[in-house]
C-alpha cells in the first residue's frame, strides 16, 4: 500500500512538472551578460544576475521583448539528450510588430569573433517549422542587429545571410523543429518568470545539437532583429571525476599485474 501511494505521488509530481524543469533532465546554460537591463514596463535595474525578465539597457521593455534563457537536456527525461531550448517571452515564430527573431550561432572555440556553426531557423511555413545547420569555413555571412542600445546588442550577428562555401551538416537539412508557445510559468518550468505577471506567455524553440559531440565545449547566442535583447549561453563538456579516473587506473594496473603474473607462471 505504501509503495502504491509513493508511486501515485511520483506520477503526480511528474504530471505537474514544467517542461524545462531539472527533474525532466534540463539544465539552464544561460550566460549572464553582466549588464543590469530593464524589465517589465519599468526602467530600473532588475534584482538578479540572470536574463529572465531583463532586456538590454535602454531597450524597449516588456515580456514580449524578453529573451529568457538557453536550456540543454541530458536525456534523463522525456526529451532526447542534447536537445537545446531557446526560451523567451518574444514570439520567435511570429515576431513582434515589424521585428523578427534571429538564428542560433555557435562557437566551438569559445571566441565570439568567429561562428563555427549557425542554426538557420525557418518560420516561413505556418505550423511546420524547420531548421538547417551550416558549418562555417570562414566564408559564411550573416546579418547584424540594428537599432536598440548602441553598446550591448547593436551590430551583433542576427540571422544567416549567405552560406558562401559553408556546408550543411549531414542529416541537418530542413529538420522539423519543436516549438512551444504561450506557456505559463508553471507549464514552461525551468524557473522562468513573468508570463503570469505581464499576462503574456513563454515560447521555446527546441533543436538538436548532438552534431557537436559530447566532448565539445561551445558557446551560443541569439538576438532580436532590433537589438532589444541579446542572449548568450555556454556548455562545458563533462570531464571524468577523480574517483572515476582512479578506478579506471586501478583496473588497468590490475590487468597489467595479472598479465605479468601470467607470463611468469607460463615461463
């Protein structure tokens, strides 16, 4: 009976968990830019070192302009490992007024002056969104943000422009994109806020970054066309823990010792 009650509790807990909750295998990999921007309809600085409910200093405020975070799945929940979620109050699919959302730019050498990959997001066909991944050989061209704050986000890479001689990553041409829209704070999960307070929901673009490999460090960014908000993130490849290295080393030494003993007995 106790086991049944405990099982019911677990089922209920999973049912109420938000899509991006850590219990579902998601990790927030957003990089705070160190600039206290504006939030909501006010012009004073936000209270925390995060990007949620914070646009760039001097930019138009409100949930509809907010890029909130990058989240990465480890595969322990219902979503495949290496799924990347770009989250915001901004309507990535429809845009805001005349302003459109940008693509996702990726650096594997962690340097912002060169983008090794770009995920070209396609929202042209309503309800059937896709993306294509290009690998940059140095000739890839992109559009930059205009308007908005002159310092934090003006002139940043915004959308893919021309592939030059860049190549499409094998298996990543016109891939179906998962898109969530109009979610409440609890529905989206992951600690994002503002949807209920400002009477506007959260939206999320979910793509696959497994092509980068599990041992690759990378940084990424996304921007709104006008530069009202700019979002960065980074992921560091997992390294073996000291205890794991010790066990592996001990095992190898044991095999070496056994082989040496076996040779002696044979001779």
